[in-house]
């Protein structure tokens, strides 16, 4: 009968080659474990636990700092964007930069074509006011100043503060629509039944005539939208610094 050879010698050789396993000693935070290493020994994997904890804390702090920074930038974005638009006429925003109001620009070009200026008004559903322009349209030449008014009247039972935004169409004409005085982004408080006339003093920049993109523009529309300042915090003017 065939008999298998004894395995003691082979098993002893294998254990001698790899060494005997040694169990890890448990610590306060790490469970017992065994890991084979090339040197024929078994060792604990708990040595990197503290470093990983520190790395996680640092990553959390960096994430929180980034979130706070982005939150601050989001609040600053609205006034910065508003200032940029008012200085450049971007996105149909009329220019309010005082450097554009030099005396030589306020000379009417009577021999040039007249431009039709129309006025529109809108009111937020959260603001119980009536709001409309006193004139629906006027005609001006570049360099000619013009004055018109918007009238607002409160239909509310309590005092309410309103605030207005504005826009010009077509948008490419916004950089030539210069406002000397307006009520945009200024808070206006009205008592129940009270009304107010709000002025708009403006002119069309003479450079309008030299721009080839303005050759087909014969009508420019100035539009205002009134909001309840209570629900339009980002539109409110910044508070003056305290001493």
C-alpha cells in the first residue's frame, strides 16, 4: 500500500523560512491586528493613526477657512459689480462716473439726429406702491441734458422703505447713457398715502455718434424697478463708517 511521506520536515522548513507570527498588542484606540512584512515578521499597523487624525483636523480647518472666504466674497460681489457697471456701462447700466461729465461733453449737437428716450417702470410684488414715469418719452441730441421725474405713491398701511435698480436697452447703449442725478440704489421711505417725485437728470454722450454700432439705434429705453428694501438687502447702500 502506498504511504504518504511525513510532512514534519516540510512544515518545519516553511515555518523557519517565514518565522512565527506575533500578535499585535492592543492600544487604547487601535484594535489588535497582524500584518506580514518581508523580513519574516508580523507587526502592528497602529503607528500612523495619530498622523492621520492630525491630517484630518488640518483639512477640516482649511475647508472651513475657504468656506468663510467665499461667503465674504459673495457679499462683496454685489456692490463691486454695481460699481463696475456704473463706471463702464456694462450690461446696459447707465454711466454715473463723474469724470464723464466734463464741460465739453455737455454741448448739444443740434445738427445731429435726435434720439428717442423712453421710460419704463416696474414694481416688486412685495412693495404695495404705485410707480410710473411722469413722461413716457422725450427726444434729445447727444450732449443735451434732460430732466424728467418718476412718481411713487404708497398704498401700504405702514411706513415702507423702497429702493430702485435701473437698466438701459439696448445694452450696447448703456455706456453712452450718462446720469448726472438719479434715485437708483437710494432708500426712499414713504408713509401710508404719501407720494414723492424722484428726478432723473441725464445726457447722451457725444461719442454715441462716432460708434458704428450705434448707427441703427434710434430709441433708448431707461427702465427702473422698485423693490421693498426689507427684502433686497444687497441693494441697500453701504452704511457710513462710525467714528
